[in-house]
C-alpha cells in the first residue's frame, strides 16, 4: 500500500490505522532519510496505544513503554541511526526483544540491522516529496 500525506497529522493517522489492525506481536521496520517522517509515524502508533509522548531514542537507541489494556505488554521504540557496529544489536538484546510475541517493536533505520531482521515483519518506506508532503509505502511480508 502506498499513500501520500500532506502533514504530520495525516502521517500519524496512517500509523494509527495500521496499529488498529495489529493484534499480535509485530515488528515494524521503518526506512527513509532524516526528516522523512519515521518518528512522526511512530508517534502516531504510540498515540494509538495511549502513550502520551515518545522521546526520540537517538542516544540510548531503545526506549520501552509498558502497555495497559492491550494484549501486548510492551511498546519498544528502537532508533538505529547511531548504531555503528552490528555487534551492538546483540549486546542490546534486540533479537530477544523481537522474539517476544508480547512486544510491539518499531525500528527506525532498520536497514542498519538488515541481516538480523526476521522474515515476519512489516516494512515501511518513507520518502520526502516536499516540505509538507511524504510518501509512505507499507509492505507486509507475512
Ligand atoms: P525521521 O524520524 O524520519 O527523521 P521525523 O518524523 O523526526 O523524521 O521528522 C519529520 C519532519 O518533517 C518533522 O519536522 C515534521 O514536522 C515534518 N513533516 C512535514 N510534513 C510531514 C508529513 N507529511 N509527515 C511527517 N512529517 C512531516
Ligand atoms: Mg527519527
């Protein structure tokens, strides 16, 4: 599915509509250059789960939020922008986080851990079109 959004709110709405359809543990892999809208999209997912505000995990790479009133127990927001060594993925326990079906996992810059991504995942590509316009392409490999 490919859509165009004209502002942040539309991008968040695309995220929210996707989140609604997800009932089990899922790995969402977000791709696209800086400013393409990955964090804005993640904000939309978080809003669906009732998380008030997400803090960009740029410096710590992983932030987690407990979920209440959902089948899933934890929302993980991972940002690999500053990952410089694939070994770090192992040290951070990202594979274990992804393996736990109770987790909803969102990974910005997922291409940085390409070979370690599970086959079962949803890939989402973000493209900058103009100041306020973005293209979002959602592919699920299920
Ligand atoms: P990334 O995480 O991919 O680096 P961000 O979501 O942090 O991107 O930043 C996107 C920037 O672009 C924000 O400043 C946001 O306000 C702006 N923006 C403008 N139009 C859109 C849109 N249609 N969708 C998402 N973000 C948009
Ligand atoms: Mg970001």
